[in-house]
C-alpha cells in the first residue's frame, strides 16, 4: 500500500486508534487548502443515513458508524477527528489492522461545494471541485465528459495527460465505437462479447492493437443480513463452511 494524500500512518497503543498524517501543501482545484477537516466531513457525509451512501458498509469498523447509519446514534459521535490541519484520527470498534486498505476506497468531498450546491455539486463544471489530478471541464449528458489536468494537484504522481475525453456510447453502439477508433477519434475502446472480439481478431491491423485481460474474478461475496435467508446466522455459517 503506497501513501498518496497521507505521508504516513500508524495505530496507537490501544490498537483502536489510527493517526493519518496528511501531505502538506495539498489543495482543491478552487485554491482552498485540503486538510484533515475535509476528511472528517467526507466520512461523516458517508455515514449520514440521509445520504444513503452505497458503500457505507465498507466503513462499519469505524467507531459508531453502524449505529449512526441506523439512526441509533448522532452523526457527531462518529469516531473521526481532525487533531490539526494535517492529522486525522480514526477510532475503530476493535483492532482493525486492514483499516488503511479500507480507506483507499474513499476520496475527499469538498465541504464548501456540497454545502453551497447540494447533491448536484459535481454535475456542473462551474460547481465541481476536485482534489485529484483532473477536474471536470465539460459534461454533456449522454455525449461526453472532459477532464482537464488540475495544475494545483499535489499528489505523489502527477498525471501524464493534460486532458481526458470520455465519449459515451449506447449499449448498441459497437459500430459507432469501432468507427471512432478506426478513424482516430478515440484512442481506446472497451470490447466484450464474441461478436466484437471476432470482428477485431479477424482484422490484420486491429488484431495487433488488441490487448486482452481476464476479468472473471470474484473479489468478495456479501450477504444481505437484513432479509431471509442470510438474516439467519446458521445459514451464513453454512455458506462460510461450504466455500473454500
């Protein structure tokens, strides 16, 4: 695991408290400094049941997270705190040695933009604020998304590209995608299905430019513990014993 926004992290003597030391000099694309307070806001926003965060379950090891999601405890009781602008403290329910790996799945949300523009803060270039290597320059719904390089990005690895343009195609848009690639309108397209692959493999030029990858992978299985049959502990245990 390589640090990005943080320069280092360590667990405290109790095993339930983590300290993340942020990289100095980071800032948002609007020029505001990126601090530990932004990460506190981000994590509280994820735990807030009013936001219905899709991956909230990923962070249930953080102290009081699960109880906050079910509205049993107030949002301010979440186990996160900015000790200063560059130090984030995270408390867990029990020792969680893999916590840094979980936090890789998160990103900072700009409090100033969220509070000013609400849930649609990231849908318009003039509203969107980024702390990453690119920022939203254009978004034409169902047509294309344009990302420009963020000159103020302070991460470890600066981007290699100055601009990224995503073209949006429909599910039935294979001929359109192929035409765009063959005319040089786009540099890369993603293909799947035997018909599309057969078309490329049979072409002498295109076949040399085809790069394949195996993606039939199960990363993890999750169970809906709120509804039958997986609300029964014995069923969950049976599946656990049955799977190698």
